[in-house]
């Protein structure tokens, strides 16, 4: 029951992001036993959709539940965790006013079930909403998060692809990351 997905060119009003949802054994240090549960990318599904939103919506539609009930369809396998990797920090606010992804991820948490950890490769640049609050929202929902460094340039080149001057925005964002690092 996959909803129609259609290739759409990148736009200047959001970022191009990718997400993947895994079930991970708690006793597998090499992550070799990871099971892919779903994937999603910005604008994959009709409407003004985000990568994490599509990843969850794809899982919901394959399991025949409404998007908002995806938490009930997620597996609760003993000694396994549900982990999402997203190229960019899940949004905590969206200029469109649509439900932010951090809120969607938080909504999967119920009685100890749901998504336990999110990894991402860049914090959200300040382009649209300034200081990002996605991580704070994840922490508040009891979802761990971790920044995986080293892929910033590749991630930002994809994220800014539909913008007016992607090269300049990538450079500015990388400079911002360098400044933050020096401050730390
Ligand atoms: N993590 C993440 N995944 C995405 O797929 C995506 N597009 C964004 N983008 C965050 C950015 O803050 C919003 O795209 C703007 O705030 C505009 O909001 P809309 O996207 O129009 O709701 N962030
Ligand atoms: Zn989002």
C-alpha cells in the first residue's frame, strides 16, 4: 500500500536529507546484524515531506497503519534497539508549520517501545529556523542522539543542492562547524 512516490527536484525551501531505520541487536558491537526496517528521503512521498517523516510513513504504510500510529507497528524485539540514521539533525521546527520530525520520532515512544537512538551527520544549519531544537526535543522524549562527524561536506552538498548558491552555503556551514569546533 505504498503511496505514489515521484521524483521531485530539490527546492530552495528545505534541505535534501536521507534517513534509514534499523533494528539493532544490543549484543552486536560490529552492527553486522542490523536489520533495515525502512528508508526515506526528503520529498519522497507526496506533499511537503521530510526524510524522517517518509521513513516512518513508509514503514506505517507497509504495515497497514496510519502515519500517526507507526509506533504501534514498530517491532519491540527483546535485546534489540530501534535506531534511525539521518544525514541531518531531525527538525524541531518547520517554517511550513508541519509537524517536526523530532516530534514524530518522540511520538513513537510509548511504554518503553519506539525509537531509542538517532545518529546524524550535521546539525541543522541556521538557514530556516536559526538555532535548531531537534536534539533537545529528542532528549526530552528519552531518545538518545549522537553526532557522527566526518561526512559534513558530502551531507551539506546534498542538503543544499536545490538552493540558490549551494557552494557558498556549504562553505559557510563548514566554516560555522570549524568555528564551533575551535570554541569547544
Ligand atoms: N532533518 C531534516 N530532514 C528533511 O528532510 C528536511 N527537509 C529538513 N529541513 C529542515 C528545515 O528547517 C525545513 O525544511 C524548513 O524549516 C522549511 O520547512 P518545511 O520543510 O517546508 O516544512 N530537515
Ligand atoms: Zn524534519
